[in-house]
C-alpha cells in the first residue's frame, strides 16, 4: 500500500509556475566601475592555447627533431563594457537609480548584477538578492575588431 501511495505522490503534476518564477537568461554578477558613460568590468580568464614547439627525441638510436603542438594554460583579462546611456539602472527592489548616484556608488569597483542578454532580468532572480543590489539592464558594447598583424 505504501509503495502505491509513494508512486502516486511522485506522479502528481507539477504546480503551475507563478509570474515571479525564475525564467529567462540568468544575470551576470560582475565587479565593475563607471568609466565615462560605460560600466566596465575587467575579468581574469584562464584558457588553454596551443603552441607549436620543436623538440628532439631518440628514435632507433638517432636523434630526431620533431614539431609538436602542445597545450599551454595562460591567464589573460577580458574587458566588457555596457552603455549607460541606453541602460535601465535600478536596485533589486525596482527603485530607479540616476546616473550621478550610480557614478558615486561605483567610484571604486563594486559588484553589480547585469543582464546577460540586455533584456529585463526575471523577478525570480531579483527576489534572490538584497534590495539594495545594483541592477543594470543594458546592451553589451561589442569589442573592437582586433588589428591584423603586419
């Protein structure tokens, strides 16, 4: 009898999500500051790059030079910028913040919640945060194209 009750409880339909449920793209939490009319975040990134190296090894008693590709782990930084002129700036509780107030609060690097796709952040995510957390909904400024080597 108990197994039947357990199975019937597990097979119940899921409750309907409410309007405050977590949906959409999760926001980013970045350490950022204001520079001119942009919010700027510089983040360290660890990545693997492949380098071609020459090495010698012994094959059948002879020294042979060979070229191989080896993985090397390197650390670099990535700079991301968001246009504050096109931004909606609020606290997590929805109170609007003007650009002058934002400049004062971000005079030094501070954690900011940023929309990952430039769209409004779901209320479900915002409910997880303190009311005074800075929230920014703005398009990411694309990186300039790299300059081709001569």
